[in-house]
C-alpha cells in the first residue's frame, strides 16, 4: 500500500523505540529542571551548587 496524505502512517515497535529513544533523555532532564525550580522558587530552598569546570 502506498502512502497518501489521507492515510496515517503508524510506527511499529522498533521504529517507535528508535525515534523516541532520544526524547526520553530530554524528558528526564526537563523533569529534574522542574524539580529544581520548584525547590528553589516555591519551597525557598538554597540554589544547587554549580559544577566545577
């Protein structure tokens, strides 16, 4: 079957894992950023120390 704009294309499991594997690492990082913002701004906890370069 050929693709047409009227038909949706569904990913199989392997395609889905490949395309979204990188997004999972981004989701994890944004979760930590949100926790840090809540801790600092809402709860008034001290800022996290910055890493030594």
